[in-house]
């Protein structure tokens, strides 16, 4: 496995460079970048088709910096000084385990305070230069796709909160025992928590600007599928523990053409150091699993990439609002239910049925998708309206 980008580069190019960039974090960032482009493309297409529209935004220029602006800039400055400069000043510690360093409370308080004051001071000075004797209200037209930088920031923030909260709910016993440790753990993020909180933030922000929820859901569906697929590449390459159950079964004859690791994999050098020590290995990531497991992140990469291609291919032929989103709910739910049958997860028991948190959510998505499609078709037929272009 390749916990850091340097591990991957050194493996491919036979070099010996050192880069404290986490592979999982890198692919999470790439998932945002590529899904950003998909969202922008869909926003532009829907606006061109007349489904969503630009809106007017009034801005007051000439005012001094508000207390909120000073606080936000000061906070960003503090985080920059506390973490980024703090990491540079404690480089060996940061290099040993970058992800834990970033998520933990470690940092440099002095540089954090200095940078916080500097960022806040710069915001105040910059506004003072533009200050007018009498503030002026200006109005400008904003196209929906121009919201994407702001949306990305909000989705990242609320998605992080949701991923942590859902994971804490799934591991309540661990949280009760060590709440601070769980809260600032570098591991422990629930995909569905991030999806739910991020989606709610996205829908709320855009709805407040006059866009219909059904169109917004359609716009976001392909991007969410692509983001998930790219994020799972990071899970597979880094070995973050999100793998399947033990697979001691022999590879079927009809799959003999597949590399062995695609059937059963021990995840050597995984980033969470799970398993037993690898003989002769020296360093931070020197463990591998005792038995091979199903490489479920790899399976999800393949499945979700194919599902994204399918959604991208049919999007122009779907006319009924909401239909794309309901299709997304069904195929995403089916995919995750299938994966959960061979994936390690905490199981709950209700009415004699064992299920995981992800299975419950996936089943709800599946049912919601079928009900939604039925409702859309019924409404369109009743109104004698078209469903497809």
C-alpha cells in the first residue's frame, strides 16, 4: 500500500523521495476538484435549458470590515499559523504521521496567534483602503455555477462534520470511553454522514437563491457518484481499513484472468498498521493482514466509475425533474448493499435482522428511489407531460 504520495512515486519510479502528502487526503482533494467540474458543467447546462436561472445580488461597498470578517480572517490565520507553520517547525513529527498531526490538537500556538492577528489586521487594512464616506449599494448578476467555490467550502466543512458525527454514532461505546480521542482521531469518517450533511448544505444554499430542489438534486447526482469513486481510489491505495471480510475462498475459474490481489488482498504497508509485522520491513507502515480480504474499495471504484459514466450518458435524455436523482438513489443504494455483504462493519439487530448503518441507509435510498420514480412517472402521465427528451 501507499500511505503517502512519496510511497506511490517511489514504487513506480524506484526513487527515494520524501513527501508528507497523504494518499487518501490527496484523492479526497481530487474528488472535490473533479466533482467541482461536473457540478459546474451541470449548472451551466440546466441554466441553458431554462431549468435554473441567474439571480441578482446586492453588495454594499465602502463599509469598514465587519466583526464577522475580522473573526473569520483571524481564525483562518490562526489555523494557518497553528497547523501549517506548526508542521514546518515540527517537521520530523509531522513527517512521521501527517494525518494524525493535522487532525489532532498539535500545533504551534505562538505562530497561530501571530498569523491570526496578521490575517485579521490585513483584512481591516484592505477594507480601510476601499472605505467610502458614504457606502454604496451595487447590484450584480450571479450565475448559479459561480456559487461553486463557496459551495465547495461549505460542503467540505459540513461534510466533515457529518462524517464525524455519523461515525461517532456508529461507535458510541468507543466515543463514551474516549470522546476527545475519537473526536480528534485521524480515522473514523462515515461516507453517508458526509453525504447527508454536505447535500443538505448544498440544497439549502441554492434553494435560498431561488433554485428548485428537484433540479438541484439532479445537478448534484453525477458529481456525487464521481466524487465517491475517486475517494475510494485513495482508500484502496492507502489501505485505510475500509476493506472487506476475510476471503479464504479459491478464485473461481472464470476469474483466473484477474490478478490475485483483486480477489483477496492482505493490504501490506497499510496506513493504519493493521495486522502483523512484515518480515524485514523497517519504518512506519510495516504491517499486513494475517489473511487476505475482499478489496472492497477497488470494487467500488470500478462499480461507481461505471455508474458515473452511465449517469453522464443518460443525463441529456432525462427531462422530468428529479428523475436523475431517484436513479442515483437506486443505483447507489444497490451498489452499497452489495458491497456491505462482503465488507467489515458494525452490525445492529432489529426484528431478527442484522444490518449495518450503511445497509440501513442504502435500503432507505433504494426504497426512496423507487417511490420517487413512481411518483414522477405518475405525475407526468397524469399531466400528459414528457419524461424523456
